[in-house]
């Protein structure tokens, strides 16, 4: 495991109370794999990414990177580790500085993490990275973000993440603002880079069809908790948790084959409750057609039901 | 599929519509001869990527194009009459009584400083004209529509401000509003784009259910291919301001013909896995200076010598489909 998250919690104090954005989650990412973290708005998936890169300090719990605890305030995190863990944000237009050229943007991490580099070396490296992500440097080096399309901006953001030579990248909905033909381009670049540099990805998305095609394992979050975690194939062919089934049954698809794969027994109803005041017991019970008394009384344990397949639901672990 | 008899007049027919935008950079030639039609009771989808002119086409139909847009040519026939030639008051009557539109962003479609109920009352008063209604009946009607779109606690929603509702609830309010005024045609422009997938599923099922119950014609515009597939009878595909292909919905998704449609569908990730294509090479063209001939030719893998000289007309394919591509010329 390159990254291990243990009993992680992140609460935000707001004027109306406490938002429990992440409430005790545990998972690990193996070296060189893509780990998909899916969920709807308000599930806490982006907050998880932010805590891992150090934007927020966790309320409690541990994050181990190559065995070293990084759940310390960002200022105390060794610079070596900051360099190792990078992030690509959802909206490339707001994550690139509009006053800087592509060259400045991609060069910045080198100025911070590779202080010994000469400016000529830096320039050569910027060029190499831009080529790597499929942007011809002679065309793009001196452009400003406003002169880029949405897909091109995201490629620049990826180039910037690569500049510090990381081994772990958090991809927070990197293609959800883009059209499918451009999404396909970005994903193929990301997969190519992963093979080349043995990168590990935490891929955060709400798009189940996409996650099926990019990740090796998938975890699903709802109201700050992980409810199911499984190898991708199992997750899609044999989903267990009612929420997973509801989510899968809601995905709009393009072919008959996909239609057959969708669970039929659970249709989407209701809306996600406020994370300020989550339901007692299992947080999904208010929308779950299979809920019974126990679900409101006892919180289901996150337990392994088969090799590598974990689920938190009373239907599967009656002893919990 | 409705039967297509030649002498029947479609509900709405767009013929060779050309729209440009005046900007500081020059004239953007956006719509370049858009053709499509919708029969009474038919549900039609328009798919295409950002900037392909889907929304411009709809705005032209509703006559709500921004002031810098110029309609360069073409006709929009409603029951055989060109709505582009109607006076504002003539068209207002149609827009008020026959058509309705659901927009992409329900938050922007509702006024944030008025209660939801008040806003809907105002719109109903306007659409009914003066002196022919009773205030309590109007409220009844709105509450009834709220029930129909399955809003929980409709009385409370009536007295809520938009910010007190979730995104899904706001979109339900907008659908209720559309239902109150649409008697014939519902235009839904990306109605579920900003919503979570479980909510999207609920809203799409709701729209599907309501239009069939009320026998409305629907134009669904979306870049979400799967959403369109689940709702409509026939699909049009747009690329860079032109219609490139149309066909019955299952045929189109099973056997896309135009090189653009094929590339677009193969870019979409599948729930069954199997990997993703590399996408479509190149970029969408600049409308300031669009490619000659077929607008897709610079990115097309099947380009022939004629493609950059002459724009292709429509060629017929199986199941009543039409494709604007010279590959299908010999048929």
C-alpha cells in the first residue's frame, strides 16, 4: 500500500452546527493502481481528496503515505511528501492562475521542489512534460489560460501536477466539466502517464461508467461514510449494498448490454439528507427500500464479505 | 415511432436555419443550415457537444436569441406557418399557450428574492391574460402541479424561497411551471446536467411519465447521451452548427453512421467496461472561420477529396435515418 487511510474523520464547524463531511473511513491505495472513489454531491469524496493532499487537517484518524504518518498540519508536512502527492482539480479554469503563462504554471512546482535546477533545465523540462501530455510546447508554452480550451487547460493542470515528479495524484473529477470526446482524450493521457511513471491515482468521480473503465478497485461514499468497496469487476457485476444498486440503476446508458447489467430491483427515490444531521444507524436507511428496525438502531459495520469485497449493511453481516 | 405520411404537416419544422452572432472579433457563423422536424406527440432528442449550436437552435425556436444574433436565413414552421415572420404579439400567444421550456440551471431560472409560489402565480396570471381567473384557483392549480411533479409538502414549497429548496426540488418546480403553460411542445435544454445521477434518474422518469400522460411533444437537448436514449423516439446529432445525422433512437445508438457520431459514441465510457477510445483528434472549429464543405472534415478519418469542397446533403439510410456524409452518397 502506498497510501493508507485509517478511521479518518473531518468535521467542519459552521454557524448552524457540525458538518460531518468524513465520518470514520478506512481504505488503502496500492502502488500503481487507480482507486476509484465514487459518490454524489455531499458524500465527502472531494473532502477526502483534499485531506489527503493536505488542504485540510483531519479531525482525527491517520493517513499513512509509504508508512509515514502525514495527518499533520500541512506546514509540518515534510516538503518531500508535498512533492510526492499532487492534485488535479475539477475546474481547470479556476485552478490555473490567469495572469501566468503555461510555462510559468508548469515551472512553479520545480522552483519550489527542485531549487537546484538551472532555468535552462527547467525550460527543457517544461517542454518535455508538455509534450508528454500532448500539448506541443512551441504552441502552448507562452499562452495564457484564457487562450486555452477546457480540455487543454486540464492538460496543463496535469502537466503542473507532474512537474514535481510525484508518485501519487489525487484526481478530483478531472473530466466532469468536459465533453465526452475531450474526456476520452484526457483519460487516455492519464492512463499513459500512469503506465510510464508507475503513478498511483485516487480517482474521485460521480460517473460510474467512467470509473468502471479506469480503476482497479472502487469504493462508494454516502454522507461521509464508505458503504461498499470492491474490485471493479465485482463492484459492477455483483454489487451488494442497496445504495450501490440504486446508484447503478440510475446510470443512463447507451447499449442493451449495459441495460442488462443495471440492477432492476431498486429504483432511485428520495434525496441525500443534510450531513449536519445524518440519520441514526445506517445513513442510507431513509432512502433504502430494504431498511428494517435494526438499520435505525445500529450502525452497520464495514466488513469483508468476500475476498477484497467490503460492505457496510445489516443484510450481509447479521452478526454486526 | 409515428408513421410518416408525406402530406402531413409536422408540428414544428426547422428548414435551413442559419444564425450568426456579431462579436468584436467578427461574425461568428454558428448555425449553418439546420434542418429538423417534430411530429405531434413525438419525442425528439438533439445531441452534440458544447458549442455545437443546440441551444442556439432552441433559442431561435422560442425567439429568445440574444440581441447580437442575426437570423441569416431559413424558416421555422409551426403548423405550417413561419414563426420568424410572425409579429411579437402573434408569437407571444403561441409561446404563452403552446410552448414551454425547461432550462439547464433551475437556480438561474428562478428569481432568488421572491417566494416560489409568488413567481409562479405571476407567470400564470400573465399566461392567462387579464380578468379571467380567480386567485385561489391559480394557487390550487400550482399546488396541483407541484403534486404532479411529486414535490414533497407542496404547500411548504409554495411558500419557500428558491434557496430553501435542493437542486432537484428546484428543477421539479421548473417542470411544474412548464407543465402549467405547455399545451403542445416542451423544450428541455439539458434539464438534468447539474443534478446527481440518482436525482437525474428521478427527473427523467418524471418528464417521461408526464409527457406521455399529457401527450406533449418534446425536444430534449443534451450532451448526456444516455439520458437522451432513455426518453426520446428519434435523435438528431449536431456538430459545429450543422445537423449531421438523424435516426430512430435505438438504431442510432446501435448503428451510428456519420463518422462524427461514431467517434462521439465510442468516446463515451460504458458501464460494461472495455476501455475508452482516444477521443476525437483536433478541436471544434472556430465559428469565425469555419471549415469549407463538411464542417467535420478536418477531424474526419474517412475524409474524401470532395469533403472540403462541397457541403454534403442528406442521404437516406435504414429505418428512415438521414446522414449528411458523402460516404452514404451511392445509396
